[in-house]
C-alpha cells in the first residue's frame, strides 16, 4: 500500500553545491558487454509527482520479471545528473555528477505462467527530489535538471545497506561509472553509512533506461515542466508523466 511506502530521499539541490561548482569528470572506462539472463523491469509511479517553482518530488517502485530464477540479489541504478543554470546576461553554468546505488531485491511470487516476480524490500522505493530553487540568486532566470537512470539486476556484496535495503556503491562492475555525488545528495544516508561494496554478475545488457527532466523559467508561463519517461532498454514505465504548472 502506498500509505506504508517510506522512500529514501535521493537528494536535494543545495545552493552550496551550485556555488562551489561541484562537477564530475565523465568516466573514460568503456563499458563491458556481458551476457544476461532474460528479464524486464517495470517502473511504477507510486504517487502523483509534486512540482513547483522550488523543485519536484516523485516516488517510483520497481518490479523485475523473468522466466528464470535470476540469482541476483539487487536492482542497481546508475544515475547521472546535470543541472544547467541560465542567467540574465545570457551565460550558463553546468554542474554534473554520477552515482551508483543498489536496492535489495526479493522474489515475491511465481505466476501461473512460471514467471518469477521480484520487488524491492517492503517499504522501500526510489524517491527523486530537488528543492531550493526558489532561493537561487535573482540573476538566474532558468533552471534545467536532467537525470538519466540506467537500472539492471546484479549481485552486490559488501555494501552498507540500510534496514530497507538501500546503499551507495563506489562504482559499477567495470568502473565505467563512478560515484561522485556531493555530500548533500542523499545526505541522511551518507551521514550514517559508508559508500562501499562491489558488483558481480551485472546483467546490464537488458537494463532499462529512464529519464527525469525538470525545466523552470522563472518569468515564463507554463512553467515549471516535469517529464519522466522510458528512454531505452527492455521493460517499460507505467504512466509516463508530463506536468506543466
């Protein structure tokens, strides 16, 4: 039930991060191609997204379906975020970073067709949020936030999981994505847990890509805008979201 859903906040956009110019250098390691057992990922919006001139908040649940026992203990997400600020003088500035995170998976049932259904632990979900945009300097007239998430199943070992089965990982299996999230992103997790552990058996050849994009023009009509949709790979996003406030 949605009422029992207690997501771990994925982060907030703080002025300190923007002012400090916190950004990451894209990884230069090439992603390896790995064989994968058949499966698909379903992304479900657990509640209506909240969107305002100060930011957004949206919560998602996941289901993994496979004709086989996947023998994988986690759903892994590789998140990249880019924030672009537009100023009155026509200049722009960009901040970006990457994050590898894991959610524990459990097999919840096998249906009449023999399909295995896996979900996150009870009470766990993926909460995406940004706040603090109303406090940006007056010369910032537009903000664009782009998140790209690549989700797949894998085995995770040595991670510092929360009681609900969420963890930050230092890198993906081949090192093509490295965690460089600022300290204030998932602040509650980082204050009480270590970013550690490693991946094995990453079934990323059949992973799902989805995107979240928020755009705010401070003086424009029909703003802000929020989009969440399927951007590639197997599986699907139920009820993709487009919001204009």
